[in-house]
C-alpha cells in the first residue's frame, strides 16, 4: 500500500469528499491541514501545489490535484467506482453537480463582499439552485432500485460520499433542507451510519465549513 498524504485547508470544503473515501475504505493517510490565512500564501508561492490550489494528494512521491481527479483515483484503488462506463458517467454527473452546489454556496459565504449581492446570491441558492438539484437527485435515487440503496448501481460509490459531504454543508445552512426529499434524507443517514464513516464524522476536526 502506498503512503498517502492529502493536503487541504482546515475545513471540509473540497477536501472532505476525498477524506470520506479514505474513511469508508478504512485506509490510513496523512490529513494535512494548511492554515489558509497564515500558511497558505507562503505555501502557494513555493509552486509545489501543481496548479497553485488544494486539495492535492501525494501517492508516495507523486502529487496530483483537482478534487474529483483525486476522488476517481482513490475510488479506483478502493473499489468505489461504478461497474460500467455509464455508471461512471452518472457518478461524474452527480459529483460535478455537488461541485456546482459548493461553488454556489461559496459565492455568498466567501466570495461576494457587497452585502446586498451576497443576500441575493444566497436567496437564489436557497430558493432555486438547491431545490432544483435535490429534486432531480431524489428522482435519480428513486430510479435506482427504488431508492433504497445508493445513488448509482447496487453499492456505495464515491458519488454517495460526495453527496454526503455536500449535504453536511447544506444542513448546516438549513437543518430542514432534506425534509422534502425523503429518499435523499434516508440516503444521507444510511451513508452516515456506515460504521467507518460514522467513526470519521465523530473524530474529524469540527470546522465551520
Ligand atoms: N477545481 C478545483 C478547485 C480547487 C480550488 O478552488 N481550491 C481552493 C480551495 S477550495 C484553493 O486552493 N484556494 C486557494 C487559492 O486558489 O489560492 C478542485 O475541485 O479541486
């Protein structure tokens, strides 16, 4: 087994999906958390972070970046990919949509400074973006074996873990966000109840995002 090091900020953000893959697989790695304000500017200027961003994954002495590229690599190593090209396309579709949600959320949490524009972006996110995504995802889940299992195919894939990570962020914003989506709410619980996932959630650093 190679030695894995995951570099990200001290938050869940774009790193948590990959941390959850490690957790669900029960594979050890070094969870390196860079202080965004005090360490990152100097770290970034070293040029060691491929495209100047995190997350980055070291596999022994090879470094890769891009959260979903890392996730696909880990899922391939740990048996969490789909079992056909179409299943993998569906997994990518879901993970890319989770990234869109993250980016929509990041706009009004971190990026927009004008208070009125921030409020408008939050409103669009909550009243349009999130219901559109969750409505579609509820149907995708129900269309897969009646929605009693996982999002794609018969077993846990990295799409379920990226969904779980993103829902943590959305539930923090609105604890009732899954109430109108019973299949997704049950999936969130099912993934969170997996013993290795539950153990990670219990022990992971408590961060604001
Ligand atoms: N598409 C990339 C986006 C990476 C990204 O935007 N990372 C942010 C943190 S979430 C970052 O490194 N920000 C600091 C910077 O750009 O200097 C991915 O999914 O990994």
